[in-house]
């Protein structure tokens, strides 16, 4: 089998997995929808309690649209494969990738992208529907060009988040049980990426610090492209930073896995 075909097969496996567990995916969307709904009620109450039409730099339509898009973008970029990697390392499933002519990194990213194709399509439809409702009922300024610019940034955010969690998964080489680390890392990344609240609420100083980290480009940046809060030069600067972080995380993940493989003992499997 040629190299392109075997990785395309991994992509197909990811797509088949997404279709097989579609009920679980829709239930996760439903549960996430309750969180978004709570945030919408919360921000509506905050704006109703103040005479200022702008809070943390957002109008009410912008804050509601951000809450909706942040939840959906967080779902678009979410991973989950780190648990599978930890299981492979712990139980020897990694053995077959050592002796067979297939790279584990390429196998994982192809499976990940395969799983995301169907999910991304469904979530984009939901996003557009939600934004149209915001436009109708809240007067949100929805523009097609922002949506078109938003799409490639989401794809880049997916790749960046994959690399971040691929690095985190390498902790399984040195820790027997990593479930607690994965849960803590997941909540930390969600908070630092703006998946719960916009990063503006932390203040300008902390926002400047967070701008030096990759997490901002996972949720906060793509969601605010829809909101129209960035000028063209800021979007270009964000794109350069997002791509730069992807390159950096490629090197970091490679270094983490090289170090981990030196400690790996091929037992079981």
C-alpha cells in the first residue's frame, strides 16, 4: 500500500468512527447547548443590570453571539484522542506502529481530521442558524465575509489544538494514570482559550500575557472574527501567530515524543 493510501485509510477510519458514534456526538452538542443557554441568560442579566450598553467592550448582541460561537468553536476544535494514546502507551498498542511502516503521528492526525469532517459540517450549520437568529432577534451585524474568513481560522485552530493535546498525551510515557492530568488540562485550555468567557474580562494586562500563548487562537480569536472586533491587519497578524504556533508545537510535540519513546517499554499489545 502506498504512503498516501494508508493515511487516507486512517482518515476514512476516523470518518467511520464519527458516523458510528453520531448519537454520542449529538448528545454532547445538546449538553453543551445548556451551558451556552446559561451563559446567554447570565449576560442578558448583566446587561439588564447596568445602564452601560457596552460591557467589557461588547454590546449585548456581540456578547450573546460570542457565547454561542465560543461554545461551538470549542466543540469544533475538541480532541479526545489523548485517552486513546494513553491507552496505547500503557497497554502496548503502540508496539505495532514501531514495527509497521506507518507513522503514529500521521496516523493520529489523519484519524482526528477524519472524525472532524462530519462534525465540522454539522456544527457550521448550527452556527449559521444561531447567528441568523441573533441577527433577527438581537440585531447582530452578521456579515458573510466574516463567516468566510472565520472558516480557515477554525481549521487552523483544530490543527493547533491537536498538537497541544498530542504534546500533553506524551505525559503517559512517564505517568501510569493520566486521566486527572487530562481533565485538568482540558479545563485549563478551555478557560485560557476563551471557551467559557471572553478573555477581555481578565483585564488588559492578563490579556497581553495570554496573547503570548497559543490558547487565544483556539476559541477567542476565531469567535471574535465573527463579531467583527478585529481590523484586517489584526486578522493578518493573528493568522501569522496561529501558523507560527502550529510550527512551534510541531517541534515541541516531536521533541516530547522522542523523549518519551526513549522511556517506552514495548510490553503487552
